[in-house]
């Protein structure tokens, strides 16, 4: 079987990352006031705007052609555009409840909350995403629940900043935006790939570690990870698929990370025949689970000279006590690779953001976390839950010392593979701050093209 089954109608950026150096996420709000309902005219104007967007959007088959053009002709000027719709956005498009995707209970014993219906910063979901405690100031900013909801998000990417800016300007200058006939307010988040000086092939994350090396690569695995059958198509006797999409802006405090790893490095230096610099690299790997070049810590006391991709087929079967790779290391906490499951149940497609267009490591401020999944409730939430359990708490997980004082302590081995361990306080270190985000759905082209002929339904 070919995956996805309908490549002309399935969104891009899932089976293959868009790969561009620059990205802009545009968040569009259609309401003047928080709880405003659309009129018939509002709905039609929004549908007309979507109709204008459809031929500009990138679908899976388009992405395949663009990738082939790049391989054959080195053409790196293609712009990728993807559209995402929130639950409130579906309502603004006049879609009745039965046709809106749901991420609710699968049986009577499950949590009854529909994760797609509620905004990410709502009280209900804040209680269920316990790893990130929402900062108070977000309530008064663009993502806060006191403001009108985000209805749509556009992800636009290009290798060249100038061409990306042109594509973004095309949206900003559309009459639906400038005339406020559809979009009453919008804001943007910019992502930029940053590369290390030693490796210009792989981008690095906010802490300087090579990124994007542990995602699934088999088409069937990706399909099972992201597919969600749209109720809109089911109710019209055909099958169409999309995927739930999560956006989270995370600010990363590198100086805190360096402070923590320096303290661990001092302990390692006392117990190992290693230089202080080697101990510092080992300490970093104990917090993250990999060395900066991608070498899995469970596989080696020192980073392999061969980069990353060839060393991703590993598990923790022979290190169940965490003597090589601590159970609190980030990548082990979020994905312990047990029972033969070596791929996480979400597909990550995030990018770093910077405070400087020169895109140097020193300018990185944090991560625009992006994930696709068939369910937020059953795919993403278990990862976040696991990160906060005492037995597997993520040493990098955010704990807000103002809202939830946390004095968690974790144990790290004093040498790689040794049984002796040292205890370190990690709570309240502000390693990462949740700056806001939202939950969306990546719809099929089937759904978008059917909008114009669909009867308008206004929820009371």
C-alpha cells in the first residue's frame, strides 16, 4: 500500500520535513471579541479566503515534486505553505459539530475531555499538561484565554529569507486581512535553522545538540502515527484524512543548563579518568541522553566520530537501571524505547527561534515545538505525563518556581556504567518557559474544497 493513500489531498510536511532554513507561523484571529459568533456573511468571507488559499497550499504530492526538483536541478526556491484550523476556526467556517474532528474518550473509563475542543491555555488542558505550568502573563498576551481564539494558522517556509518574506507579505496584504473582512488580528512567530560550526548538514536545537535524528522514517509508521479520519468525509461516504497539530513556543535558558551540567561535571571529574572538558560533555549527555553530535549515551562513554544517523537503532534493554544513560535524561524520559517501540508516537517538525537574523548558536532563544499526531490525548499527553512522574522525571522539564515550587532531586551515575550515583537538585531551575501555543487540525484538501458548497451552520 502507498502512504498516504491520497497524496494530492493529504497535507505536506509529515512524511518528509519541509527542510527549509526559514519558517514563519502566522496566527489569524477572526473575532473582534472573545465569544463573538459569526454571521452568515462572516462565514462566507472566511470560506472565500480559504478558497483563495487552496491552490497556494502545499500537499504531499507537491512536496514530492519539489523535492525531486531540488535533487535534479538544485532548485531551493520552492515555498511550502500549510494551513491549520482550530476548533474555533471550524465553528467560524460554519461547520456543524458532527463534522468537526474530536479528540475525546475512546471508552467510558477515559478522561472525558475533548482535547481539540478546548484551547491549550484553558484551565481544563492546563491541568492535563502538568509539565508546563502556564505563566500568569500569558493571560494578557496573544495566546491567553482572555483574548479571542486563534482560528487559523499558516506555516510558510522557504530556504531564502527574502522569498519567505514575500510569501508572508502576500497574506498580510490580502484584502481579507487589510480590510479586516475576515482577519481582525494576526501575529507571527519566526523559526530559523541554526547549524553548528562542526556540522553544516544537521541543524542544532536550543542547547546545541544535533536535532531531528529520531523521527520515524518508514511511511507506514508515519501514517499510523499521524492519520485521523475526518468526520466530514465519513458523513459524506468517502474517506479523507488529516492530523492533529500542536504548536508550543518554549524559551530555553542555556545559562541554567550550563550551570547544572558544570556542577555535574565537577562530580564526574572526581570519579573518572577524564579531562574536565570530557566530563562536561558527559554531563551534558546525562541530562539530554545524547552527546551533542547525536551519539546515544547508552551506547558509548564518549561521542562517536561518525555522526548521528547511523547510531539511532538502540534501546535500553541492557541499561534498565540507568547506569549508562540516566532514566531522567530527556530523550529517555520522553521515549524509553520499551517493548520494541523505538519511535515516539508523535511526529516532531519544530524549529529553533532566535533574536538575531545571523542565526548563530548564541542567538538562539528557544524552540517552536511542532508535532503531528493522530491524537493529542493518547499520543502527546502520555509523553508529557511521563516527563513528570518521579520514576522518570525529565531533568529538563519545566517547573515554574512561582506557581509550583519544586525541589525534585534526581540521581546521576558518577561514572558511565558505574553503580555509584550522586544526587542533584533540579527543581525550579527555569530551564524552559512555556510562552504559549495552540491546538489545531491539519485538514485534507477534500474538506477545504467542499467548503464552498457546504450549508452554513451557526452554533448558538
